[in-house]
C-alpha cells in the first residue's frame, strides 16, 4: 500500500491563483503586444538544443514577412524575425560593460563586429551568415553607417546582466542560474537555426523555387522582454543609470563552433519604442545588403 498521501484537490480559485503566479499570463501579454505591432506570433517555439541533444523551447517567435519588388522588377521576400524570452519578475536587472572602442579600421580589414549581425538569405549557399560580413562595409552605401545600428552606436559595450536574489537574509546581486539558462537558450537557438538554414541553402536555386521563385532575406533579433526595472552601472561615476533597453554581447560555445549573439533586454512598457529602433535598423540593413545578395546569383 502506498503511504504517500495525494495532494488536496485544488479549487478553481486556487487553480486560477496558480495561473496568475506563473509566467504564462505575462507571456501572453507580450505576445499580444507584438501582434499589435504587426508581427505574426507563435508561442512555445520548439527547436533542437544540439549541444545537449534535447528538445528546447523559445517563449515566442514573432515574424513580419513581406514581399517587395526592386526597381529592376526583381521579386524579394524579406522577413524580420524576433526570438523572444519573457521574464515576469519585479526584481531589477543591472548591466555591466566596458567602453565601446571605436577604432578606425584599414580599408582592407573587415569590421570585427560583423558576426553579431544575424542575416540569412536564400543565396548563402550553405555558408551561415554569409552576407553579414558586408553589414558594416560603409563603402557600399552612403546611406548606412555602423552608428545607425541601434545595438552598436552606444558608448558602452555591455556583456554581463545580473539581478537580485534573497540569500542568507540579505539581497545578493549576481548572474543567476535563470539568466545563464536564458542566454544559453538563445545560443542554442542560434546554432540550431543557422545549421538548418545552412542545409536549406546549399542549393540556392532549389530553395528559391520553394519560396515561389523569389530571393529570400531574413534578419533576426533576440529579445528578453521583462516586467521589472533595469539599470546600467556607470563605473566612473559609481552610479546606476535607469534605462528601458540594453543590448548585451555574448558568445555561445559548443563542439560545432561559436555563435556570436546580441540580446536586447527590453522593459515591456517600452516594447513599442524598441520595435521602432529594430525596424529602423532592419530597413537600413536590408537596403544596404540587398544589392550584394541580388548580385550573387542563385547558381
């Protein structure tokens, strides 16, 4: 006979309280916010964490896909994609970083930040992020400059995000397991997505045939949308600066290589403002790389 007692049956009000105590209502709130901004939203996007060889999940995958035609009459299918994790916590976030060195580069050197741009196209020919290498080549366009990209124009390059936990009867600021897990999840998502695109684009002509005979370009941005406040630590002034959006630069290492990623931490009440910055950068980058993509034939 099993001596374990079954837990008491929940009443409907108790069950509803469990729902409210979970993160799912906030996730739905974020999803509705993205939908109101013009995105097609999918919840609980599943993917393969290849490093751990197990199923993984992204809270929200939001896309805005459109068809366009160039002046020469070439059809182009372009897509803005957001991979989103939601954080329903009132605990503040604090970001740490170093001054963003803006060292002039020789004309024959690629900007070292290019791997942080996530650009997929039907003409990658099995080379992940093939056209990201020209993202910061300012000689290709008089309209685009690296400083116009909202993630790269700031005076500080942030790389660490922390939050507060109550431990041993006092508040402790550190990188929590949950934050580590969130960042690793983005890295695993990037690896799986890029490897999938790599396989699909090995035959550009066949891939474009599946897309209806059009060139395909997709730019991806990673977001953590959270409910609490966030601050950037200013070491010279030894103070905190309130902010509504902070980008952190990170790298995910696995046996298959390194995934360079930028994650935007955005307060929910500033989601619309963040959307404007993302779309402005998306439009500039799309116009900047499109001529190179079109010039690179499907083979």
